[in-house]
C-alpha cells in the first residue's frame, strides 16, 4: 500500500530505494495543477544524467508553459523532489505518496504557507520510463 498521505518520514526510505535503482536518465509524465507558477499543466519531462533536458507540454496549459525558455529550470527531477521531501518541514508537506517498489513520489503537495492561496506546488508523477545510458 501507499504511505499515509501526510507521512514524510518515508521520504528517506523512498530516496534510498530510488537511488539504489541507479536510474538517472528517464522520462516521466508530470502533472502540476496548483499554485500561481510557471509550471502548470501536464508535461513529459526528459531527464538525462540527473538533469532535465527537455520538457514537452502534453495539454494546452502545458504547451503554453513549455514555450517559456526558463521552464526547464523550475521542473523538478525525481531526485530533486525526494531531496526536498527529505529536508522538508512535515508541516509544509500536507500530502505525499510514494511507490514503495521504486521510491518514486507519485503525488506531492507542498504548501509553504497555508494561509496564502497561491504558493502551493503539487506534482503527480506517472509513466516513469528509464531510458538507460
């Protein structure tokens, strides 16, 4: 089963599982749907040797965002998300779910200040496909 939504203690275990897989080149479908941010929409993200190399919008908001040259700089990698979760204040990560087999965070919601309405970040990750290198 998936970790309890508010359990970030699993983040270190998840990161260890993901790191031990040795996968640092992959594609992932990433959906970002909250907050007032550049990265809104559904994207296919290509990561090569741990760095985001290509971000392709898959829906209308995603296609709009993917025309912005700096988009790649704000798109997280799986390792980047796990690092943030490991170091996060649990009070500011209201929701997180991991795929226990791979350590991949399948759903993450960061909410730095709950009283603010536009600073949330949420990510749903699906279709992670190692591309080998």
